[in-house]
C-alpha cells in the first residue's frame, strides 16, 4: 500500500481538533464543585414507635409469711411494774402481747430469757426459770424469776423461795426477751425448754421486733 503524506491543511485540522479536546477537558474539570463546609446539625427527629415487650422474667422466690417466722421482743421491767399478790406473795408484771396467738399457745413454743445488763447487744441472757440469791428483810434467800402466758398476754413473775411478801426498789431494772416459735417452724425432736437463746438463734433466724411490731435491725 502506498502511504500518502498529510497535506498541510489536514495537519492543521488535526491540531485544531486536539486543541478543542484539551479545552473541553479543562472546562469539565473546572466545573466539578468542591465540598463545602459542614452544615449545622439538623433538628432531632420525631420519636419512633415503642419497641416490642421483652420476655417475661423468672418468678422470684416466695417470701416467708409474717406468721411463719421466729420472732423475739424485749421488755424493760422495773420495780414499779411489778404488782404484789398478797395471797401468793408473787410479784407479777402483766404484758399485753398480741404476738402470743391462740395457735402459738396451742401448738407453738414460747421461751423467755432475762438479763440485768442494759447493753442489750452484748447482754447475757438466762432462760427462765432463773434463780438469784437476794436479801429479803435481812434474810438471804433464793428469788425465782418465772413466767406464764395465755392468748395475748405474758406474765412475768418474781417470787421468793420462802414465799415471803417483798418488793423491788423502783430503780431495779431487768430486761426480758420473749421468743416465739410458730408450730410450722418447730424442729422435730427438739425440746426448746432445754435451749439457750444462742442455741435458738443457731437453729432459727430470729427477727427482733420493737413495741410496734417492726423489725429491729441488729
């Protein structure tokens, strides 16, 4: 094949076309917009619809019924609280106590302890019947601290060994602790009359209540 030389006119046309292409490319590049500054944060959108309810959780453990717990209550008794029965020579403080229910009387266990220490948190508690040596009218003799109970009532009693009438000074103070064990919580084969307060507290969780029946946290 015979190659022909480009005429001067053709060369000029090609050169013009290439120039136009370069101009067009530069124009396109210059027209591409640059990123502007970040605009302000837009307003918070409307609240979305509520999500689906979660799955039902596991049931908690059943609590202990109010009447199905071992409770204790502490009383302060002074000489002025004791009333002398002239016929029996027994000093008695009668305490109204609704915790002593008919069911407790018939089926439960009731223990009473005594202490002469005002520091109740560190007191030494003695189970009733408790005996001390006293001096009555110049005669040394034993004095017995005992108790009895009936529905809604607790009777704290003091009697001399010789059954001689006597009285305590008004400043004399003793502390009594009543412990009630409902029948449902009584341990089989245990005679609670043989137990100290510490032994009962080792067997049961004892909740101390105040005069209003509210729990006292130790």
